[in-house]
C-alpha cells in the first residue's frame, strides 16, 4: 500500500539534464508517490509562451525560405495550437530598410505570408491575421541590418 498525496507545485520542474524551465499553473497539482514528482500538468499556453520566448522570431530570407530555426520553432508550436480553443494567430512581418518604403512594407507582408502558407500546409486551421510593419520596429539600430527582417508569431484569445 502507498498513499497518494496531491501537492501544489511551487518549484521549477526539471524536464531533462539541460536547465529548461517548465512553468506550471499555480492551481494545478502534481501527484506525488514518493519524493520524486511523477506527473507535471503544464497548460499548452504556458508551453507555447516558453517556445516563443526561446526562439523569439521566424526569419524568412529574400528567396522566401523559412530559416531552419524558424522551422524548428513552428514544429514545436503547431501541435499546441489545436489545444488552444478560442484563439487566433497574428503574424507580424518586419523587414530591413529598403530603398523605397513601399518595398519594405511589401517585403514584410510577404514574409508573414510565407509563414502563413507553411502553417496552412501543416493543416493549421486557426484564423491568421497578417500585418506588415516594414522597417517601423527594428530590433537592430541599423535599419538596413537583415536581422531586422523577421516574422513574429503571436497567439491571441478571442
């Protein structure tokens, strides 16, 4: 005979040998049979938040190809999307400064459309809103720096 004890989780749960963080909603419980936690219930929104903070951006090159890192991010994100009822996706395209402002805005929209097509090809059926910001919100001071060309994926609740 052994006794099951439900305890509130206040610690960081270690997923593997790497120091990754798993956030647990404060009202969820971990079933404890011994001193080792056996079950960790992590809400999909919290997992998604960790993934988005880990990768930050999806980079799309001038040929319209998503970077390998961007594909890795999307591979982790896609399975969680179906678990988030009542949500939709925002894809915010940004680009490095071009010679003409209209080209910059158009390139940022096209980058976001590449990510949208990728999601649709992977059978994501959520509403997707695309916005192209051009070079209005750079992450690098030099607006011409290609690292400013990126797509930000955001999940919103309806």
